[in-house]
C-alpha cells in the first residue's frame, strides 16, 4: 500500500495547555468594569453589538474557579479542582471522543483546575494516559502500544476505585455506547463519584432512539413514526403493514434506517421500499454496529435543526435554557448516490464540506424558534436530563408528509409542527462544534461555557463549593485593533479559493485559538474570502486585477466557528445585512436574558466574556497596509494558491510586514520545480520521482488509449499516480491501473465533479475529492509500492508489517532558522481505505493512523537518523526557514529518502500528526508554545 501523492497531512495544533515561561504570564492593566451588581447584569448582556472603547482595549474580569473548599475542615483548604476526563469507548465514535477530550482539556486546564486523562479502549479496558496522547489523530495511533505507554487498570471497578481518591469530579466525553447509554454513569454512581451530565437511568431511556421515541410520545411530544428491527429474522409482512399504516408505498416508499444505539450519524442510510429496508437493516446488524435497528419515515419538506440546552439551575433545581438553535441545510452537489445525498451523515457532520451549511440562528419564523426553545426546554426537564445536552429535530412545513395538520396521530401534540428526533447526552465538543457555535453567539467563550457546565455539575454536591478569583482577560471576539501596553498584534489569515481552503479554515481557527491564550498577544482571525472565480470550473489564472479584487475580512469570535470558508463569508454578509442582523440581535437578547435569570444569583458567574461585533471588510492590499500600520505579524494559514506560491509572501515583504513562512514557497508549491531543485542529491541518499507533466486541456482532447500508452513508454511502469500540479491535501490524487481508470478520472474533470465516489476505479479506494477548479496541468508519476502496515483492532491491539519492498511512507515536520532547520521525529503513515491517504485520513478527526516515531521493529535507529539528515539536507537545499513539512518514502534499512512533496504552509488542524512530533521533543512543545515559536522565527527573520 502506498502512493507517490502529494500528502497534505496538516499540522495539528489543537489548543494546548499553556506551559513554559512565556505562556500568558504578563499581567494586563485592569480598567473599569461594567456595573457588576447582580440587579444590573440582565441589562448589561443586551449590549452585544456595542463597539469596544476606541482608544483602549476593554478588559473584562471573568470569575473562574480557583479552589475547592471541603466542608467540615477547621480552615478552608484551597487546592485545584481535580477533574477526571474520560474518553474513548467501544463505539466507532471513539475517534470523535478523543477530539472532544482534547478540546475540553485545552479550555478548562489551569486557573484552578487540574485535569487527569483516562481512556477506555474498544474492549472496555481502562488506562490512565498522558495529556499528550489526546493530541493523537485517532486512538489507533496508540492503541497497540498502550500496555507499555500507560497505566492500565485490571477492571472498570479498579478504575472507579482509583477515581474515588484521584479526582473530585469526572467529565465523561465518551460518545455513543458506554458513554451515552448509561454505562459509564452507572459505574460512577456505584462508587459515589460525582460526574458531569445526566444520570444512568435517564441516559438509558434517552440514548436508545426507539425507547426515546416512546418517551417523547408518553410526554405528549411529536415523534417520527418508526419500526424496530431486532435481529436478522425480520417479519416482512409486519414491516409491510407498517409501511401501509404510515401511507408509504411498500415498493418505493422512502425511509431512513439507523442503529438504535449509535451516534454521530454512524450507519444512517436511506432505503426505498420494504425489501431494501430489510436488506439495509440486516446489513447494519451483521456489521456489528447494533442489534437493534430503527426504520423511520423519511421526512419530506422539513427543515432540520439542532439545539444546545444548558442548565443554569443550582443543586437539584433544574433551569434549562435553550441557546440559539442551528439550522442544518444540506446542499445537493451530486455524490453519485441521490439516496445518500438526502441525509446528514457522519462525513458531512465532521469533515468540512460544502455539502452542508449551518445557519445560527435558523432561517425560521421567530415564533417557530421560540417554540423550539420552549419545547426543547420542557423536553430536557421531562426526560430528567442534567447540565447540558443537544436535541435534534425538524421544523415541518405544512406540506410535510408527517405534519400534524395532515396526520391525526399528532393532533394536539405540544410541539405542533416541531418534531424532536435525537437526544445527544454528551454532545460533540470539537472546537467548532454546535456547543461552541451556539454558546459563542450569546457571549460564551469555549472556556466560559465549559466552566459553567462544570460549576453546574458541582453545585449538586453539598460537600463541594468553588471559591472565586478574578483573572483579567481581554474581552474576546473583538475586531478592534487598538491595544494598551506591550502587546504584539497578530493577524491569522486563512481561507482562499483553492480546494484546500476548508482545511485552511481548520488550520487558521486552530492557530488563532492557541495563540489567544497569550495575554501579550492581540490575535485577530482574518478570512481571505473565496474569489469570484472560485466556482467557475475554468482554468484558474492570477492577474494584478484579480489580486486587487480579493477581499479580507476581520472576524469576530463567533463568526470564526464555522466549517467552511463559504459559510464564514455568508455569516459575514448576514451580519451586515440589516434585517438579518436585527433578527439575530432580538433572539440573542432573549437568550441572554433567559440565561441571566438563572446565572445572576450564581456567585461564580462573572458574565459573558466575548462580544458579538460586526466583521470588517478590506481589499487585500488595504488589509496588508492595515497590518503594516498596526505593526502586526501575519501568520499565514492559507494553503495553496496565493498563500503558498509566494504571492502573499511577496506582497507582505514589499510592505515590510513580518510573516510566518518563506519566499521559497514559490519553488515548493510547484512539484516539478521541487524535483528539479533536489535532483543533484542522489549521492547523499535523497532521490526524486520521475514525472510527466501534461496540460489538462490537451488530455481532454486526446485519445485516452494513446495517452496511456505514452505514459507506459515514458515512465516505464504499468501503474501511475495522477495529481494536480499545484494542489495539495490529496485533492485529485488517484492511483490509475488502466486506461479505463484514466478515462473515469478525465471524465470527472470534464464534468467538474466535486468528488469521485469510493471504488469507482479498478483498485479499492476511498472518496477522492476533486480540485475546486480544473487544474491547468496534471502530473503523472510511477506509483511507488510500499510495505503494507496494519494496525489490528479486532482482538488484542497489534501492529503487523509485511516486509517485502522495505519502503514505507513518512511525513515529518522541520523547524528552525534558515541554514539550521532541524527535523522532528518522522511519523509513519498508515492508509485504511486504499493506496492513497484520503482527505478524511489527513484532516478529519478520529480517522487516519500515524505512528510517531516509526516503531523500531520497522525502522532501525540508524536508518531513522540518516532519514532525518536527508530531510534536513532537503530543507537547506530549498532554503526553507520557519516551519515546513516534508512527505517522503524512506527505505527502512538504509534511511534513503524518496521525496513526495514539500509544504511550506503545512496544515495546522487539531487532527494532524505533526503536533505529536512536537510533543515528542525534549522538552515537549504543546500547541500554544509551538505556534509562538513560529512567531518568534518570523520576528527573527524580520530583524536580520
């Protein structure tokens, strides 16, 4: 398995725990606070659109937890609140759980809270793990070596006994089975261990989709008509009768088939008719996803939504408040399967894609949003939920196939044309998840909402109270550039119009969130908006007038937390559209008033800590002049296009603006130029791959068989790797084994398909994301066969390596000043869905396997050192500086390197592997420190 593709593995920099001398230690000047008397707090929250004071930076005191006081002791004993963070679990969602745990750790650690991390594997074996393990891309990165890496527990009871003395409260972030079905809750309850979230019996009733629908009906709420399949012996006549009862044609009636006890949209499928429904239900059971499968009516003419519910009560008194709901809008771009186009599946939920758009608040009538909030709040109380939850549902149009107006079953139901479908007891907590999107819209930063949830859970414990202390913080979310004191300004720019723009959004968001931990930095997120040429499908060009037409937006906090560049841009335009802005403002005020009704009497709550200002638009050239005037350093997170071909770097350099990165980007962006620049290094163990470059337009007008024969003759092989000449992130990268494969690929380009479906080519492969615009040139290379490496999770976790060719694929970060770049420890990449790393395996949290460093059973220490020397030689030859990533094949015995590509603006998402390499350094570099180091390197170059 392997490829000679452009491996765009992004640099994962999740918000890390601040460590080191330089982390957020400088004290900020305290300025006059807004009136903090409890009787005036309700009024204060309404000023969400107000600009910060012009000449100074408004600072808000935010009361956070400092200490724990145990009653019954002669004097108050102050110490950190000890939180046990438990992630993993047996479900397919354990990768998402790892991402959630990382995000929670980043935003609660410190300031009076200490966090211990625990992991439960697929077989329910528990381990105490280091916080560094949470920065892995997927549990498979470390599952096979946990026995030697971590402290294991003999049983779950052994874990619970340990937690009794080791932590004060547990924050479970296990999604799906054992996390939301009452399993972990029952274990903790049996040992009287306090925890965040709903109790075990309530979890059991709400988690099972079929049982939850019965609970909804019992309490008078509308639910989707459904049928439960248990086991593989399905009664066809019985399900056919159910079809008839619900006015569905037994042959062509459309239904949704889903596991009863799985989350994250795992296993959700659309089925047509009775026979297809039975077939897909049985498939789910045989796959082992669940032995209980729900078949439910497919909702026509409905609008999907999801809403976070936050309990702001205290003790045993529940006071649920529903935040601003989000509308989930599916975009039908044609995946090749019209049935699957119609559902919000796992891929759409966790991978940035234009297939889905979120609107917060929804584009529903205001009375409908009011009803959603009221009914979701009632449902939270009726089901006995605690602390927080996410509730999904539909707003049904009058013409809907199951609307109350047309169905006697629902007449008189509480929610009218609002229908609730799923109760999520431990909502996803990745950094741009619904929890943080909706919370940021009403004034909560990530840290503030998570600490509010912790406070709420702690209030149930009579023996535990939190003392308060005041910490000065910049009021977050401001686009105002004025600062006071010795504060360095940083513009983090991301987006653009290449096929890599969505990964760029993830990278830029992650960099911004990490750097804003430093109080001596004023960090402003900036969107390089997609150009008008973005969706034309034509061959891209770049002219001076094109650059003059490019726009950059300075973004407030809440606008950044979106999944795509297009979604952020739409949010910016909505924010400055008067009617939509007024609509949103009215809803924000109501939600914040509802929150303050519960929070105003909580001594620990210090108010909302982010503002909801308007985004600000500039032309690209105006923005660069703005950066110069502000003496800002530009942190470039724009992948591909003008962000990586040297254009943006040259524009900044011309204006004297310091920036991360290097002008050598121009050479490295062009894969052919990179090979030519390194072609003389063979005697030093550094090799390049033969290439044949062809104009895409020429290929489209030539006979496919002639092109194929020409490739065989020129490159002297029978299997090729094709890739766009100037794209990364695995965009458009495919293995071609025949002229028929080439024909499929070329046709996809002609048709401007956004993606090639899995297994459309002769060799097994995953989804192939295609370039956003038709590439001007394509590169063909001999396909490099590497050894197959398998991480097995079927029984005991183990690593197997079929050593036949002795070549493996690696990715490695390289950091430092020009002429003295140093290689980090490489990561060995493992592909799961074919011969080429998919976009998901690189950037989607919880997928893809990376082994850091390469296990000694595969690569010897000497070969590893020679490999690192070769990587450093590549950096010196290309004139790299700051930070770059090099993807290559390496021979496990000789350490010889066969270069794939060099990335001078590597991905910096929370899920990439390179943060593991930084953490493997001595001393370890956590994400905030790592990004701060890159800023220092930029400043060093500027001062030379």
